[in-house]
């Protein structure tokens, strides 16, 4: 299927999920993440879920990261440039939803991409080769292209892998892992 077809299909599937489904699936995903060999790093980038889009609730992962005393980074999106600025999440971080309902830090301690070692990535769909489909604005492709090549890229999905995304192009950045409520996919 094409990215456009997958976006339509998976937005509809996600829209059918109940709050209870989202909570249970998000907890299952966070429990499976504990099995990955990723916990020796220091700087972890995570997205804050857009509740209105029924994204994976990352609160459980945030609790794991905080419990392991990791540096947690969250982003602010610039819709004019298509870029993202990353800030250290601290007890003093003020988070506010932007006009697209994305929870973002107001300001804080900025961290550069080259420090980021692990990135948890929101997505709508992915395939068995590690290609992913997001909302189509390219924020994560630009961000990941600017990270170190060894940065670990982990997709989080409520749904299992598609066989193939047919319109992948050179600028698309593939995942190293994708975690669903049922299993871990490894693409390394």
C-alpha cells in the first residue's frame, strides 16, 4: 500500500480504539520496551502523545526513563521550517499544547541532535523492512537525518507491520525497532 492509503486506513483504525484500548496497548508496549538492549544510554528523545490523534500514551515510558534516571528530551516543532528543537525535560518544564494539539515545552535547556542516543518515534503504520508512515510533514525524517548514524530509532505502534510500503524514497529514515502491544520488530 502507499503512504496515503496507509494514513487513511490507520487513522480510521486508531479512531476506533477506546481509551481503555489505548491505555492497555500503551502499557503493553512500554513493558516490551524493557526487553530491548537500549537502557545503557543517557539521552532519550520521546514524543508526548497527541490525545486527540489517539497516539501511544508515552507516560509509561516517561516513568521508566525517570525511574532509570535518564536524560529525557522532548521537542518543540517549528511548522515554518519543518524543524524540531529539543529540550531537556525537568521538574520545571512547562508544557503547553500548540495549535495542532501537540504538547510542547515552552522553553528550557536546549540539547543538540548529536547528543541524542535513542529516539521513540510516533507513527501511523510501518512495514516489515522498518519503513514508517507518519502524518506526512517530514518532521521526524529531517530530525533523524541530523542525528548520529548510530542513534537508535524505535517506532511505537498499536498495530502490526504491513508487508510493504510501496512508495518509500531515499529521504525516508527507517526504524531500528518497532514495538507493538504484541511483539518487538527488529530491523538492524
